[in-house]
């Protein structure tokens, strides 16, 4: 995963929070729920990116030890 994936995760979180806020202000439960779901999706994508990066770092460390 790269910079584009990180940006998409951050965008999903930001848009989700905005939708939640607008839904709350307008008493639109559907929009609020959509925002919460989008925010959680962004958080999950960000966490997956962190795990992938950590795994790649460990693989690189092991390769360096073998060289």
C-alpha cells in the first residue's frame, strides 16, 4: 500500500466525520450512520496500512540479516 491508500483512508475518515456532524445537526440519522460507517472504514484502512508497513519492515530486517 502506498501514499494513495493512506490518503484515501484519511479522506474517508474526514468525510465520515463531516457526514456524522451534518447528520447530527440536521437530525438525519441515516446521514449520521453513513458518516460513522465511512469513518470506521477509513480507520480500518489506516490500521491495515500500519500493519502492512510493519510487516514489510520486518521482512526487510530479516532479509538484511541473511545478506
